[in-house]
C-alpha cells in the first residue's frame, strides 16, 4: 500500500494462494521497459498536464463566469472530450448553484424536452468545440441559438459563450459574426485531455466547485509522479500492459463506490479507448458503479471469462449517513438493523474487493478517505498519466484518433 495525496493505493495483487501471475523474467523485463517509458515521459512536456500550474488560466474562467452571472440554467453543448470532463466534474458538486444540462447527442427528443424545460430569459448556452467543425455540436448549437433568438431577439448572442480554437473554423466564424463572447481552446490540448482547461473548469465553476482545489490536487499528483515519490501510476500502466500481453486481460474495469463518481467512468472510458485503441492494440475500458453493478455485471466478472483486471475505488463511508431501522425488524434482515447506510456500503465494497481477489481477478484498490475537489483533481491526473504511459508501453500515439475520421467523411457524404 502506498499514498498519493490522501489516497491509499495497492498495486494489482498477486494471486491469493501464493501463485504469481508473472515469472521473474517477465517482471524483470517489464520493469526495465517501465524504466524507459518513465524516462520518455520525463523527457517530454505535456500541455494537458502542465496546464494545472498555469494560474493565469483561472482569471479568464472567473471572468467568463461573471459574464454568465445573470443566468441559472446552462445548456452546455459539446461532445466527447468537449463535454465529458466538465460533466464529470459537475457530477461531483453538492452545491447545485445552477442547473447544468450537457447536450451531447443529436437526439431530437432530448432537444425538444430541454427546450420545453428551459426558461429562455434565465438560460445561457455554452458551445464547446476544439475544432469548431464538429457537425453534431454545430447543429445542436444552431437549434438552441434559434430558439433563444425567437424569445429574446437580437440580444441572444449576449446569452452565449463559445470555447473553440483561435483559428479559422465554422464555429469561430459564427462567433465573430454574432459577436459571441469567446474563450480560446488551448491549441496543444486535445478534447479528452482538456478537463483541466477552460473546457472542464468553466462548467465546474458554474456548478459551484472550487476549481483552485481541483488544480491543486492535480498538481500535487503530477509533482509526486515526477519526483518519483510515488511510482504506483507507472506500476498501474505496467500491469495493465503485462496483463494484456501475457494473460490476455483485454478489459480494464473501473468500479467505484460513489454516485458522485458516476461520470468518472464515462470520462475514463473515452480517455482510455480513444488514446490507446489503435493499430490493432488496446484494451476495453469498462465503467461500473458499486453497488448497482454488483446486480448487473458481477456474475460475469466472477464466473465468465477471466479476461479482466479491476481498479476498485472505494470511499470511507463507515458510520456515515442515515440509520437503517424497522420498528419490527424481520429476522432475516436483522443484520441491517441499527447500521448506517454508509456501514452497508463499507461492507459491500470490502466484500466485493475480497471476492474478486479470491476468484483470482487482479485487483488494484484506491481508497479515498473523502471525496472533494482536491481528491478528484489527483485522481484525474493519475488516470491521464497512466493512459499516456500505457500508450507508450503499447507504442501508440495517445493524442490522435485517426480511425474516427472515416465515419465523419461518410456522414458528410450521406448529407451532401
Ligand atoms: O477527445 C477528442 O479529441 C474527441 O472526443 C473530441 O473531443 C470530440 O470529437 C469533439 O471534438 P471537438 O471538440 O473538435 O468538437
């Protein structure tokens, strides 16, 4: 067990019966490969990670929030990396200062419903697209912009904000034509790595989160990794790689025991899938929410093909929350009487972690004493670094997504 920020982490464990997953030769080769991967990482500068120390970036985010202060309903239009980071962070907020609606899909039913539920006078639209050319985002934005114009007239542009790259694009042209308040999308930061930029932090700020603390947690994690004070991130990537290569563990499950982490898995799924799934290589990211997925996927994990490794993120929940009480408690559920809902969650997360291990599933545990902005910042940085390292182990470029272009070209042809 080691510590990162306040997390307590165990690496992927060996089989409980004393058998090991890897021979000494594989371990040795793995560690020398890991050494070169680490050295390569240290020789680069990664803008999506380094941005956490850029305090100037916060000023423009705070100014943008002020620009939107008159509104309490935000429609955030974007897709993939232009939405998942912000959505995930907003899922952490307990404050709910405003209503934030992420419109990621081109589903007319959803759009109609959002229009029905929104008061145009209280609504602001935030459109996010790095390229400024994404058909889904531009189309959805056009519909909501027309809707706003039909109620508030020419001043509709004042209720909008656009985040896009500072270069010629369709969205940039629209922003200029309409006079819409615009923030620049960082040129060296790709969508799925943009959570620590204005793309993730503006929605987070609007939802009432302390974004300085998110960055603080992330920066601490990055510094610890760089100073080698903690090498569990490198170990995480190494064992993902070794289990894939030598044991055909083609899925990596992320199981977390907190509703507020629900979107973490969706964010991670995109990060991992788009970053490492190329040239015939990669592993399948599987998000899972405890306890819900114990009643959904657990049977497969324990009794189906042994092709998965597990990262279990638990939260200290013992004695937290309301008490369970029945005035005349049936005997069968007597074990619940007087316990808190947190006690139940605590027992469940411990039990499932143990059961997975006893069934020879490689498990890594990340125990969070509490869940706040700083912890979240650290977790996100950790998974971003791990993804970049895993791509290096597999010798693929973590920052491109060449295969998705094919679908875009064909969609365009069908509409032309
Ligand atoms: O991570 C990525 O690069 C993608 O998922 C993009 O974020 C997504 O395709 C949206 O692109 P854009 O921000 O250019 O609209």
